[in-house]
């Protein structure tokens, strides 16, 4: 696909690059402003306690850089090995607010429970270096744990005041939306002109005017970024309070406390949310250039489209929601529901991750604002707003290169040695209530109780991502971890290893995914769980199972149904899934992995070049075999029959007609052949040879249902009430152009006209260029003089173009076929024609069907897009590999017969 011609202005809360004061160095990391001390006696003891001293068969790591007779814990190994956190492929979408100052952490020596000391040591509590280890407690002592995990100090609490403000450098922003950053990076060759708008993700109140001016200039020049300057207190009110305590829970199906949301509405947090959005709008307007495309991202900026529309009424604006969108019954609980919806509806295009999220949004707008909601968008009083689905994935190529680095293999071997003889379950979740971490750990406890033979033989390695303090309090799991570890631990075994993301580099995280025996996600509600995609890619060698919550956006796609689905609220079901994953045979696990990986290959191939992946029939055959009612739609010319445009002969290959006949012999199949040829003559011959195949002629102008009880059905004219008086002047015009274009000729049909402007045997580029120029001139002439007057449309092709009524297409014909009482539902002879023919004229009407499986092969993009609305539909474009398409799959011209034959052989 060609490069974007316009500049794209990308508005996201955090910029992909941030500013760090001081001289740049290779050792600098995004999350540390000053070096932290290495683990001391207390820290080492805490690391060992939390992560386990050794596996049942301890081994000295083969590549250990220090000799020690005492087995080292994996966390200590990771801490020593780390050269600073690297940027992840899919970092946390919601990072901890860098402007929020945590209270001073308690000294581990004063904590009554050693596990609490382990937690504080694990996250690097300052001021404990050189302190003695905590006193040993008896196993029976029961102490209350701290309510939350303290995070490492953010840049706001660790920045030294004596740094010279005149010296600074840019570095990757750990708070940036990683999925967005990687999506933009994956199309860097096509998206050459872009401008990021966002905050730096670091406190800026102390930055003077000169420093801000210098940052503005250099960030614009070096990083294509424009910082938005927001007072720290204002940003904290917006981000910590309104975004994370009101919007985030509501969007993830946590019903908000109505008085609480009203208090936020009446307090400063809502005002600051509006103020932050306004500052973004001012920054975009100040940097806007004519022709720019504005792309607004995520729920932090839901008011931004309306603010931009007020200042830039003609600017193209898109909005993409990176998280879930709830049903109207949840969203209507928000006291600011109308303002948020009106803010989003000022965009031209609204994107969501799954079809269900998009449907929820349309229904919410319809019920709250009383706007007309259509399958493709929302009709507001001012404009039609498109609503579409754009599932986000991972950059497979970049991840593949990263996981093949030698250091990943080194760490993978180290983990195998450390946990030899143990099964490893890996998880990576936010430390809040929505992530379902408590449900996961509780399910793991039930698993160990129900299957005692696994006690001492399986370990759960849980990686936790920081969020706001309030959300962490709601999702606290430390008490649960402590109880389970104290219940099942031995001198050489601890069932749960609880890590913070700051304790791992991305290389080490990939090693964990590589050696894992299962990956467990129990989110109560989530959009696309991209970490599961990473796990699948890292399991190329082992192919172990994925346990996935049914409430994630990833599970809503058929390609991910090969996982082990769980209801996170049913902890017994999750425990059973863990047992199934750990005892699953290699053959079944490999089969499930292939299905999961095929979904990645499809998404990666489509994203890489802007087209659908090649059709893999093996992925569709299981659904095809189990479907009771199937509909198969196949284009004739250009798909089954590669017609020579220079010949008027009717010579379709016999194998093409034979495969249609074989498909039609299955009583569960309803097969339709879609053609642009006129009725009578050749198509009547096809109808006689294939009585059980329905026909569509002249691109939807005529329909011939399949035979009923052996009796052939007549052609049905879908344009009988149309004014066809345009044909005479159109023929006159085309005859004029035919006289000026050697080898061209006109085909008059019942309700349409085709002009084949290039049929010459000559290979002369000059002759073809002349024919193309005549075709363009003819189309313009017809459209200007007849198109608007008679409601015509022109379908251009490589060597011809078609003129026909505007409201008729193959899409409208299929709509009529699927309409209640239509040929796909009941015999036409027994159904009044008026009951279903109206559907033929409404090509935009939503499709409703009781079919179990729909397969469409062809080139008509309008039809393929419409069929994509059906969850049971599989669409494949036969337009060629170099043509962009909205179809789910791609079939090369000439391969359609081979593809269909595989379905005839399925039993």
C-alpha cells in the first residue's frame, strides 16, 4: 500500500519519548533518575524468601558470573543481570502517574511479617542498604500484611534538585502507550510525516521558560513531538482521579458508585479533565497545517474531538479507543455521559478494538443521545460518524528479532536450570481489581488443593504492573500471596513468585514466555490482551497452552478460540483449566498453538502490506464440517473464470463448473454464482447445467433462484421499476468513443451497459495509454450528463467499465437473497416476492441470518465489507496480491477452484 500523503497528527496522553535532565548516557533508564543501591543482606534475604531459594534440584547456573555455594534466587539473578529496564513491545497501557508522590515506605526492619519485608525490598525501598536482615519468625506466626505493593520512586520523587536544567536528553517514555507506539513504528515506511502531541510524563513545574523553549525546539526537530505543558497538580487530578478512578473502572464494566461519580463531577477532577483536553486542543490547533489528519487516542482525551471541531471545522479527525467500551447500562451510570459521547462524536471516524465494543458504543449513543445508530456508524444532526473495528496486534517481525537474540536464549536456559523439575505458569497483569489477579491466585490455590500431586512441582511466576495507589489498594494480592506461600512452601519450594515489572528487563520477560508451560490471563474485562500474542510467538519451539479469560477482546476473535477459555469469576473452572494445560499432550498442544499462531500470521501479514493474508482452508474446515446451514457465494468472471478481455467467447473451465456442482450436491449448502454477464444465452446454459446453483446476473440486476423440487425458477428482475431511459443516450456516447478507440466495443445488457475499451492484441504502451485516456473521458462525460439525473454509478475495471443504476449491486442482490422470505430462507415459489425484494434496494441494511457458515470469494469490495458484519462469514478477495482489500482472506486469481475443491472433500 502506498505511503500516506498527508501528515498525521497523533494525539496521545504521553509522548513516545520523554525528557531526562542531565547528561545522556548509555546507562540511563526511563524509570530511574539516580542509581539505586544493589541488594544488601536484607534485600537478598527478602528476594530469596519471595522467589524461593532453589528448585528441588538446585543447579549452579551454567553462565553464572560469580561463584557461590549458596543458590541465588531468580529475582537476585535478574537484578544483577539487568542493565536497566528495556522498552517492551507492549508495555503497560496505563502506567503509574509519574506526578504522584508516594508516602515514605516503611523500613523493612519494622515490618512484622517477612513477606512484607520481601515486598518492600523487592521494589527497592531506599535507605535500607547495609541493614541487617529481618528477624526470623516462626512458621505459625500470622501477621497482617501491608495493604499494597510500594513502587519504586518515580522521577518526581527521585530527581535531584541540583541538576542543571540547561542539560537534558530524550529517552523512550515508559508511560507511553506501547501498542500505539509499535503500531506507528510498524508502518514507519508509509507514515513518513507525523507529529506527536502529548505530555512528557515527568514533572515540569520546575522547568523555566528557557528550558521549555529548548525542549520544544529539540523535541520538534529530533522526535517529531510537541510537548503539552500541564501543571503537575492539574495533571494529577485529571489522570489519577478522573481517568483512573472513574473512567477506567466504568469502561471495564465496573459499575461506578453514583454518588462518587457525582462528587468527581462537582469537584476539580472533572474540571481538570476538561482543562487537560483543552490544552491538547490548543496545542494541536497551534501546530495544525492544512491537509493534516488528526488521530486522537484513548479515553484520556474523549472530549478532544469536539474541542478540535470547534476550532478546525473541516479537519479530518479520527478517534481510537484502546480499551473496552461497556454496554449502555454501565456507561449510563456516569454523570458526565452525554458530554463524553458528544466529545467523541465530533470525530469523523471512531475506532474500537472489537465488534462488540463498537456495537456497545452505537447502542449507548442511540439510548442516551437518541441519535440514529446504523451498522456502519452514527447519524448525528451535523454529520454521519463512521464507527469501525480496528483490532490492535503486535509487531511480529520486531518481536521475532528480539526473541532470537542470544541473551534471551541465555536467560531461558538460566530459568530452566533454576526451576528444573517444576512446571512454570507465567502471568503478567496490572495490580488493580480489573485485571483479576486475586481471582487468578485464588484459582491457583484451589488447583494446589484439588490436585495435591502438583504441590512442590508447579510454580506461578506473576509479573505485576504498577497503577495508581487507589487502584492497587482495590486489587491488592499481597495478603493472598503470603497465605498461599505460607501454606504450601517448603525449605526448597515456594509456589508463587511475585515480581514487579521494574525487576525485569524485556529480554528476561521474553525468556519467561519462552520457557513457560502455560500463560494465564484472568482479566475481568479487557481489550486486546497483547501479552498473550507475545506468549504465542515466544512458544514457537514448545507450543504450550494459553489460558485466557473469556472477557478479553482477544478471545472475541475466532483465531483465539484455540486457547483454554475460562470465566475468571469461576475459580474452580480456572483451576481445572490449569490442570488441563499442565497435563495436555504435546500433539494437542501443538495443534492449539498452530491455530493461535495462524491468527498472528494473518494479522501480521495483513498489517505489513495493507492486505489480507492468504486463505488457509484448514482453519475453516472444522467450522464448515459442523455447520448445518451454509451459504457459498462465488464470483464468476475473474474468480472462477479468468476471462480473456480480448475475446467474446464463452469458455469457462469445466473444472470450475464441476466444483460448484459438487458443492451444491451437499444439502446443507446453498451455492450462488455471482456474475456480471447478461441473462439469457450463456448464463441460461449454466443454469441448465447447474440447476441446484442460484445465479445473479448483471451485477445484481437479475436473480435466478435454484430449482425447487426439480422445477427451474424464472429470472427475477430487481430493477423492474427503474427508469432505464438513460440507456439510449449512454449507448450513443459510447458508440462515439468506440469509433475513436481501436478494438473497443459496447455490450448492451437488460439493465446495464459495459464498454470494453481495451481488447487490442497490440502490446504498445502508447495504444493502451490512449485507450485509458478515452475511458476516463467517457466516464466523466456519462457521469456529468446522465449520472446525477438518472442515479447511475460507474464501476471501473482494468480493461472495461460498467454503467448501471446506483442502488443495484451484488451486495444488494445478496441482501435480497438473505432477506426474510428470500431465496436463502425459503422457496421463492411459496413466498410473495414483495416481502423480500425490498431488501435488494437497501445495500446498507444490516444483515441478519440463521446461517452457521458463509463463504464468499470474489472482487466486489462492497459485498465483502457487508458480509464481514456476519460473525459466521469468511470473505476472500480474488483481486490479486497487490490490491488492498477489506476481506478477511486473499485468494490469488486462478486458485479459487483449488480452494473450493478442498471444501468438497471435507466430510
